[in-house]
C-alpha cells in the first residue's frame, strides 16, 4: 500500500489562492488540482488554530476535546498535555511516524517515530523534540521563529518567514531520507501570521507561497509513490472593521439587566466602558512607541487594575448567590476556554437572561427564562436578522450550541454560538451606539490586517497513485482527516472518531478504493479501556 505524506498550511483559504491558481502563479497547487481532488475543508467553531488543530488530530469536535482557544481561564497557554484524547497516530503505534511542526503538540511525545512540536513551543532551550536523542539533530529549529516575532516591515516579512520555514523543512527532509518512516507530516505555521500582518498586501503573501511551492517541488518529485494530502486548519479574510456590542443589544432587548440604577448604572454603562475603550486605544498607541518587552510589562501592570472581565472580585460577588454561574466556573477549570468576557459583578444575575460569554458565544441563564428552548430559538432568529445602517447583516451564522456541537463538554459551551460577517467582531462592555468603527487593531507589535475568527472554510487537496484526477469533491470536515489517514495506513478507525473516511477521493480500482474500511466497534467500557491503553502506549499518561 502506498504511503501518505500530509502537508499542513496554516490558515490558507480558497478565496485567497484560487485566483492565483487560475493565473498559474501557484503552479504546484494548480498541478495538484488538475491531477488530484480538491474541495472546501470545513473547520470547527471557534475558527482558531488551537481548537482546529486538536480537532484535526483527534478527530473530535471541541465539545469532546475541551479545546476552545489558546488560553485557559487562568490565562495559561494550552499544551499537548491538555489534550486528553488520543491523536490519530496513537492508534497506529506499529507505524513509524515523522510528525514535524504541528501546533499544539508541546511537549511532544510519540510511541513510535520522531515528533517536533510547533509554534506553541516556549523556547529553543526547552525539550521540543521526542525522543530527546534527536534534539541535537534539530538544534536551532525554533530559534528563527522567535526572531520572526520582532517588529518586521511588510516588504521583508515574506523573506524572513520563508527563511524560517525553509530551515525547518531542510531538517525534516534530511531525516525523512536518512531514516525510514511509514507516515509523515510537515506543518507550515508562518502562513497564518503572514496573512494577519499582510492581508492588505497580498503580493507579499503570494511571494511566500511561491517560495513554499519551490521548496516542495523537488521533494515531491522524489516520492512519486506517495499519496499526498494538503490541508489548512481554517481560512482567512480581512480584519474586522466594526464592533458590535452584544451586551448593549441584549440590554436594549431587556435580556440583560445592569446592577443598580442612576449613578451606579451610568458608571457601569458609560464610565467603565469608556475606560475599556481608552485602555485598548492607549494600548495600541503606546505599542507604537515602546519596545515590545517594555510595552508588555507596562500593560501587564495596567491589566491588574482593569475593570473589565470576570476577575476575582467579579467571581466572588457572583459566587455568593448564583449557583449556576459558580458551577460553570468550576467546570471550566478542566477545559481550554478563556474566561467569561462579561464582568458578571456588573450585571444582575437574578434578572439577566443572557450575556456575552466568549467572542463567539452568548450564555443563557436558564433559571431566569421560562422556556429555555423557545428563548434560545428566539435569540437565534433575532440575532440572525440584525443589520447595520447600510443593510448588511452582522452575523453570517447564529445557532444553538447543540446544532454545532456534541460531546461531554456541551453544557459548558455558550448556549448561542455565532460567526460574524467579515466586517464585524464582538467586544465586551456597553456603548451609546450598537455598532462602532475599529480604529486600529494590533497584535504583538504590528498592525493586523487579516483575521480568521469567522473564516471556517479551509482547503483540502490530494493527489497520488490512489487518488482521482481533476475532481472537485463535496466539502469535507476537518474531523474527516483523522479517520481518512488511519484508513490510508491500513489501520481500523475507532468508533469514537466523529469524522468519516473521504472515500470519494479514491480512484476507482485503486487499492484504497478496494480496501474495506474497518471500524472498531466497542462498548463504552471497552472504548475507555482502549483510550487509556492508547495514551499509555504513546506515553501521554503514565501507568
């Protein structure tokens, strides 16, 4: 059976690359489309790399992985140890795997093969290679990435980012041909930040992708017997230009009640919200003047005095009388989800029906609504119909959580889940206007022009001896990749995986089209035993 080589390109979408493919400016991608299959790759919500990548390698949606972002409620960053489900490579320990640069895999661990963690690696000095014996071989693998986090002008960015990508790929390529591997992954991370910073200058992004193609072509020519899959974890689009104040809308609809009246209410609605806007505006202004390290220190101190967010004071005031909210705090300790955006100490928890919880979801307080199902349906309908002054819809998708997710963490997820249209984003606080313009958006020390918070469509391409030619297939799910790769590696697909094998990509008469898909059918008890066994074998947990 032919081996599989998987290439991940972070954050690339068809809307960006299809025009260039048609113009033959990305000849490798054009060749893959002509000689293989392609289609949309629908990712999970939220559309961030951290939820998407764990869902990719576990084959499970965030309601089962418990990963909804990069940060936990306490502010700490996600690690591979937070992923409690086996990755698909854990199900094929008899196969020797080479897994390079996938995000959210630090600290790395693998039963059979070599793994190098991606850009959530804390530093070049830490143990980012497994087994440790290969650390010397990969020395310097992440040093150039940390250099790329400095302030770089756009014209130089593509060159500097590609140099870092090329350094990593050369290490990968050397080991690939030096030793034997049954399954291989190389993940390209820097395509994502490049789009964030250069979306307004797409030729810079094109230059980087062309360099990536030139890097891949000689390598791919040496492995004609491989089935090659190219995918992205999500898409990309322009950064939001407008803020929609969801809590302001909820209050106007009488679904949210601010504490107190008179001066207290005025302070919460206007003064504190003004402080929040001033805090952000000052942050962006100061970041232009101060060096990044000093800027971070200044605003780390300033954040301690921030009146926004569910801080300890807010939590304690809620804890005194609201059992439902306190239970939610406790449950969220076990998952990767940022703290609630709304400062719960500012709202009346006995009268409020709903409030902004995450940038992608609204929490409903069940005890304060008569008919939960009817109320959530009403919210979905009303939010779906909101338009700006020009008649543009604010939301592209609004739904109840059970229409998007299923799994053990369902009750922890915001009750209403949404995706904005490209021009909009949510922000905490209140405003005299429901919709206001964003003056400037910054990240690290650079201006942000691109975003993927609502870009759910990534790319999927494949070609090789067992793949159909010149075929556009129906959209696949990012959850389909894990079972598909297991099948392509002659490994039974565990029943617990949520995706399906992408059978329509296989060429009629090929070995993979003829091979029957095997599933492991188990009782819940047996599935739990296999989960523990897989994690023990991979070394993710200790016996």
